C-alpha cells in the first residue's frame, strides 16, 4: 500500500514550468532506459551459467528482457492516463449519460468506459449509481463491459509488446462488443431481474460535487498518484504473467501450440473463451502470456479471445456484481459478452492471417 | 456540531479521509461527529459513485480520491 503523507504538497511555492521541465527530464531518462533494454538483458543473460539457446536460457532471456520493459511501458502509460483521467470522473460520466437515448448512449458509455477511472472495486457503486440515476440497464452494461476490458493498461501494453495494429484492432473490437452487448441486453428488457432494492432506489443527482479547479501541477500529481497506486497494485500480476510467458517461450514446442491454438483448430476459439471465464488476471498480467503465445504461432484471434475472456468475464467480478444483479441477469451478461468475444476471435483469425 | 459522513466500502483511503477530517477539526477547534458509512444504497442515494465520498450536514462536498488538507479546512470553516 502506498503511504499518503498528510503534509500538503508544496505546490504553491514551485512554478508550474519547473514541474513540466521535471516531466520532460523524466521522459528523457525513460527513453534512454527503454533503448538500453536489449543490450542490458543480453549482457545479464550472457553472465548467467546457462546456455543462451537452451530452454532455460530462452526462458530467462524472455523474463529478464520483458520485466523491465513491461514495467517501463506500464509506468508511462499509467502516468499519461492518470493525467487524462483527471479530466473525467464517474459522476461527470453519469451526468453525460443521463437523458441520452439508447443506441447513441451505448456508444458514449463504451467510449467513456475507456477514460473514466475504474477498478473492479468500484463496479458496484458505479452500477448502482448509473441505474438509480435512470440510465438504462443496457447503457450501464456497455460501460461495465468497456471499462475493465478496453483500458489504458491493456492498450498500452499491446501497443508496446505486440504492435500498433493489434492494439488498434483490440480497441475497435472491444468497444464494438461493449456497444453491441449493452444494446442487446437493453433490448431484452431485463430491468425486472435487478435486485428489488436496486430497482427501487432513486438517486439524488441534483447535488453537483463542485470540485476545485485543477492546476497543471495537480494534474501531474494525479499522474504520479496513478503510477503509485496502479503499478504498486499490479506489479505482482505482471511478474507472474511474465514468468508464465517465459515458461511458454522457453519450453512449449511451437508445433504443439500451433496445433492447439493455431488457426486450423476451429474449436480453439470457444475453448479459449470458456477457459478464460473462471480465470482472473489483470490486463497487465495476461499480455506477456499473449506475447509468448503469439511468438509460438498461436492464432491472434484465439489469443485475444482468451485475453478478453479473462479480463472482461471474471468470476470475482461476478461475485461482486451478485450483490446487485440476480443470477439470471449475470448469466445473460456472461452469455452476451461471451458471444461477442467469440465473434471477435473468429473475425481476428480471418483478418490477420 | 457538524455531522460528517464518509462513504466508502471500507477502503484504506476512506479510513484515512475520516481520520484527516477528525484531526483537521481538532486542530481548528471545530466540534464534529465523523461517521464511516459502507451502505451502498445510502451512498447511491446521495449520488456518490467514487469513493471516498464526503457528506457534511447532508451536503455532498467530495467524491473520489483523498481530499487535500486545505480543502478539508475549507469545508470545516464553511
């Protein structure tokens, strides 16, 4: 847990330009570190008493190269998004969504899901807050699907580790799933499947929380806070994910994996989705695994379907949502989202062949 | 006596917020009663979506993130 000091930041005494210069200097240091990753990791591996081209040597090289790379990328992405997110809050997002018609509102909800600060612990308050403010159930679901799945961590790491085309396609298809799944759930008219106390709740949205205007320094601090909070929380997932990726990279034979997760195996997409539902990991933890699987010849659609399923359909989140949703509604939610992921998996396999 | 309610699911930031308000009030010599509330329905009724949320004498003054000490002093002096 990060320590929070009580002392007010001495932001009044320091000029904003000094903060901006500090950010610039940090970026230069970041770039230098990032560019020395390959020489550094090769240097370390060469000093280890293992053959570079043995299974263990390959696995270690993957681990030693990927760990600092992922942590560097994550820090940069989280810092940038921390600044972007200081312009948004769940309350503002709710107020933007109230009064929009379904359809357009689904698109807006999914897009806002990407930039609104969100963690699975805030899923329930946001869900209740949206529904009690009169936002349709389907629109709320569009938000709840997009927020964890299409987030900055997933996009930033996909961009850094797998490439911009895949990151862009993930963004587009992730948003499409959120919009369509929410729209379908809205069409089904399942409001009566909500827990009674949630349905009967009417929120007072008249009280606007007028937060003080933020300065440039406040926003930079928001970025730093986000890094401390998120990197501090997910680094264990990342190490675990990179370790799993390293084992795959070093030990799993390419032809075996290609046979199971390759494009030829039609059943591998549904299998990947089913496998992903009970699994739970953070986007940051799953992407190194994705990187290793792709390197071994797994089909992109299959791998992304697995990733989306792990992130968007997680058992712990379902258990949290059970407080406000009936089991039937959760089942519909899983079925609709899983179908969307399935479609994306097959589509990706067709597109990137 | 100001009635302060800190809303949140028992997160560490919520507890810290409550403690900061109590300490600020003590140092300003303003009598307060600080309550920590975890009830989601009550929270939603106030329109708070992000935690910790702070309600003082029935008015929402804050939602999401740790408030600054100057901000807290501002609420208490209002």
